[in-house]
C-alpha cells in the first residue's frame, strides 16, 4: 500500500527534476504570493487592527485567505466571533493538505510541528507538482521559507504605510488576497464534481452576502461540498452504481468487474 501513496526518489519515467529547477519554481511562487502580504497589512490596518495585531496574524496564523476573511468581516462591521469562525473554517482546509503532505514528505517527527506552519495552498501546490520525494521536500521548504519571510515583511510594510495609502477599496488592494487564492484554486478543479462544488460555493457566498451578517456567508458556502456529494451519490444510486465503461452482456446484465471486457484485459496484464 505504501508504494502507491509515497513518492520514491525517482520519477515514474526514470528521470529526475534538477534541484535548480525546483528552487526556481518554488521561489517564483513564494515571491509572487509573498508580495500580496502588503495588501493584507494595509487592509488589516484599515479595518482597525493595530500594528502588533496585524503582524501577529501573519506570524502565527499564516494562511492568507483566512486572514483576509477575518479582517474583511471585521471591516464590514461583522461580529468578532462570526469573523473568527469564518476564518477558522476557511483555514481548516490546511489540515487536509497536511494529511497528504505528511505521506509525500515523510519528514522526521521532530520537524513536523515546525513544517505544519507552512502547510498552505502554495506549498501544497508546489509539493504535489514534484516527481520525487527529494524534489517535493526542496519545493516545500523553499516555497514555505521564501513565502513566510516575504509575507511577514510586506505585512509589516503594509501596516506601516496604511495611513499614507488611505482607503484600500479605492486601490482595490482588498481584492488582492481573494484573487491570488482563486488563481491557485482554479487549475485544481479538474472534475465535474469539483467544479460544481466551487460554483455552488460562489453562488451561496455572493447570493447571501446582502442578507446575512459579515462573515456568515463564508460559513454557509461550506455547505456546497456536502450538497454536491449527496447529489452525486443520489445520481449514482439511480443509475444502479454501474460504471459507464461496463457494457451489459448479451443477456442485458452487466458483467462482474474484472471478468471479460476491457477491465479484465487490463487486470490480466
């Protein structure tokens, strides 16, 4: 079982990705996304948080979408508990990232608590794109280190310069964080179910934004995933659970999996 879920030190086609190429790609992501920390610093200061509070969020929380959700809800006059709850559930996805990355990276136990701080969208995307465990570890480390350092530096600069910039909405800086998050998420929506979940979440979030308190639409949008999965399960039950590539036999019944047909030929090799 382990050989199917853990990366080896060699790619499936026998080739290796140069370390320099991994570092280059990881730095590209780290620098590009790290600069948007400036927008968070400005937005956070504009929502009423102090310099220390703004910097503490980036140092300790370090998950951009959740940080923007928190300060955005506070700036809109939302209840602090609702704002925190929305940010928490939005950041909960990182726990699921960690389950996958723990298998791919296989880091020593002593290092895992520190590495967990860097388990975010960007490090996950770079790590999963690597063909070997060595490349995955390099990609994760370089992305996490460069992004963490630059994000916190630009957060500080943004918070210090918030007063000079003025209204962040006039500059569109409050949209920088969500735009980066969407840019990372869009290429990962490969199946119809994933696209349906994303689309339904957008409809719920935007549709309820005018009628619910700030921060609550984010929580309601989380219902898109179970709703889409239940719908898919219901549709599968109506079709009898047969896979589309399992044609019926001469008597009109579907052949058991692995007996005859394409499936049987594949399993016999």
